[in-house]
C-alpha cells in the first residue's frame, strides 16, 4: 500500500505530466521555429542533411529535452489511457512493465542517435 507521499500516487503522475507538457511547449516551439520561414530559409533548405546535422549537434541539449519530455509524456499518457480503458487492476503491472520497457528502448535509441551524431 503506497504511503501518503508515495511517488506511485496518480497525483504525482499528473504533476509530472503537466511539467512535461510545459517543457514541451517551449522546446517544441523552439524546434518549430528552426524549420519555419522566419529563419529566412526555404522548406527545401531546412530539410537538407547539413542543416539538420548542424541543428542536431548545435542544439543537442534542446533536442534531448524534447526527446525525453515527448517520450515520457506520450507513453505515460498511453499507459493511463490503457489502464482506464481496460479496467484490469490485477494486470495493471503488466501494462506498466510494457510501457516502461518501451520507454527505456525509445529513450536509449534516441539518446544514442543524439550522441552518435
């Protein structure tokens, strides 16, 4: 049984979701500004390999924040939807483990991609 201040409570989960959504508002806006016409480049120019590689290496921390916030926020939201949709309390830990493994895989793959560049 979780204690009063346990991190397993859904209230902590919602605080995490709100914090990640707030992070994504700023980081995703920055990402979209990089590929917008406001940069003075055409759409074809922002899709070139050299431009993308420059942005991924120069703004690596911003893209890392975007990666972690989006993966954790998205998969945690999927976990909540599945748990509420299926209403299976005794198999809830299976859903949690599948989501955690998928989250670990996607974060490892994305982190490797950002570091290997």
